[in-house]
């Protein structure tokens, strides 16, 4: 007679994580940061920042008229990386309108520099 392992197998936690899961939990143990970007609150704040900055890149002066992934599409950038800090994430004075091109090159280069 064969006994089934039943619930014993189901209780084992997976050892492997996807790169996204590892990245998402690096700064926020409950991985809420990704959810913040998808929220209606973020979308409203994002629009407020873009309007305040007149849809103009605050680093290059380029008008942000493109649609993603165009180089002149608008991105709202955190001046000081929030790294999961909710206060920094939602602080409007920490946000600025930039072009996708600037954000994907200069901003990312700055964030990768060792402290």
C-alpha cells in the first residue's frame, strides 16, 4: 500500500525567487512599493508634478510630449531615491518631471554610483 505525502509537500516553501521578487523585497519586505506606483494616489500625484513642472524636463528643458517609450515621454523622478521610505516616496518636493531619455541614462547612472 502506498501512502500519499499530501500536506507535507504543500508546506515546503520555495527556495528560489524570481529576480523581480528579490528586487521588490530588497527595500520593502512586504513588496508594497510596486503597488504604490500602480495606485490612483500615485497617478494623481504624478499628474500634479507634471503640471507643476509644465511638462518640461527639469534637467534638459525638453518638452515632455512623447508617449512611452519615446525619449521625450514624461517620467516623474524621485530626486532622493526613496528605497522603500514611504515619506520620501510621496513627498512632492522630492519629485520632478524628467524625460525618459534623461531618466534612463543620467538618473540611473547616478543611482548606481557607490556611496
